C-alpha cells in the first residue's frame, strides 16, 4: 500500500516539475473576447418560421390562405398541411378538392424541378384539375424566394412531415402526382396572389 502511494506521489511530483520547467511564466486571467459557443457550419442554416400561402378554394376559385410553418423549405410538411384541408378559421370561407390521406405521401424533387408526390393510399381516384392546381401553386409559391415571408412570431405551425431538401438553385416548376395506376402533372404557372388572412 505504501509503495502505491509513493508511486502516485512520485508521478504527481514529476508532472508538476515537468510543467513548471517548460518556461511559461504564471499569469492572471486574460480577456480574449466572448466564450466559444460551439461548432459553426456555414452550410447549415437554421430554419426560420415563415408565413406561406396554402391554396384552397373560395367560392369555387383557387385562393391563397396564409399559414405559419416552421420551415418553408419542408415541402413534405407543406403538402401534409394542404392535404389536411382548411383549418378552423379558414373553413368559414375555404374548401378543398384534395382528399384526406390515411398515409403521408412520399415527396421528392426531380432534376426537372418538378415535385413528385407518390400517394401511398392506393384507392385514391385521379385528382381534379383544381386539386392539382392547389398542389402546384402551394409548392411553387412557398419555395420561390418571394413566396415565403419570414415570420417574426416564434414557434412553428403544425406537425412536420419528413423533410425534403428543397434548397434548390432554381425555382420549382410544378408538381407530379403518382397514384394507384394514374399520374397527373400540373405546372405552377398562373397562380392567384393576394393571400387571404
């Protein structure tokens, strides 16, 4: 036991003498700016809450309704909110031609800048022209640089579906829906503006 204590004491004394012998004089506290706050990655920008237009129908015509979301680049989350239909206050004036889905669709962006939406519910009939325009206008307006307005209110809206990397250098051009035995494509051209609040 005495040998172990002596060995530990000798090791500590050797370390102290080694540090003292390296020639660095002792000093007080040196002020050198703010404390380190973690690793910064210039490519990863945090998502900012944003207000985006979701397209529903008002008196049978396509109309944008503003909705607060956690990240306007999350196309899956936007489409999940759109498929859920108008919220409580929106339902006073808004309706939808999109069906409520049992399963969250798979969403991907193709090289042609078209968002592909693969329906996992196989019994959904082909979407109407107005339903396709609801999808295309919501996607293209939310992702374009002027489409989403950064919100000054903290927090996020609604549950987020699986995220899609929508940090694209070009503007999205439309949407393609792949259902059970059918496919429909719709461009995001000629979407109405002036969102309803």
